C-alpha cells in the first residue's frame, strides 16, 4: 500500500473576518470552503496520477479517506465525480476512485437532496448517531444543508451502489 496524505486550504478561516454574516453570506463561504478542499483533493489526485508510473501506483486502486471535514471533502469529491461537475473536469474523464472511506462525513448541497447521476465508488461509512458536528442524517433548510451518512445511504440504495454503513 502507498499512502498519500494531503493538506487542503481552510476556506472558513475567512468567516471571522467577513462583514457579510447573513445566512446567504455564511452559505456562500461554506460552499466555497468545501469546494476549495475538493479542488485541492482533485489536484493531489491528479499529481498522483501524473506520477503513478514512477511511483508504481495502480491508478485503478486509489481510495480516498477522511474524517469529519476530511470526510466531507471525500464525499463531496465523489459526488462531484458522479455528477461530472466542472471541478471534476481536472481529472481524466475515465478516472474514478476505487473506494471512499468516510468517518463522520456529509455532502453539502445548495440544491436539495444530493443525487448521483452515475454510480458511486464503493463506500465505507462510519458515523455516530450522536454526532454534534456533522449531521448523522441531514440538517437542511429549504434544501440547503448537510446530508450525512444515513441520508447518503438512502441515496446509494436508489442507484444502487455498493456500500457498508457502520452506525
């Protein structure tokens, strides 16, 4: 096994210094922060893909993993790949992660319940029912919010897509 650990930009650092503390402003900052982290994950993935031959890495066996904010990042990235969003276009068109491991993660959506246009990578999701930081099921108002592991599993059942959920 080869392990690559990345850093990603922390977009919410701006929250304490922003004059726009309206709900719309907070949603915009949150969305931008998550998108920045996903962009950084995709950039790191591209770097691994570009160096895979030299490092002897099988590009069909790349698994992403994260906890809390990192789990939000890997889930959001997989959601972006499944929905062919512009941010995912940095990766080769035929690239897919071999799996996603999420410890207390969620998908942030400003467009209602997250949908997967393509089948998702196999997922291993861990989430506690009493998590006070990342919603276990969902936390949304008017379709904007976080959709946690329990909710993601409901969406994966509709595709269907392989997963294991440890609650």
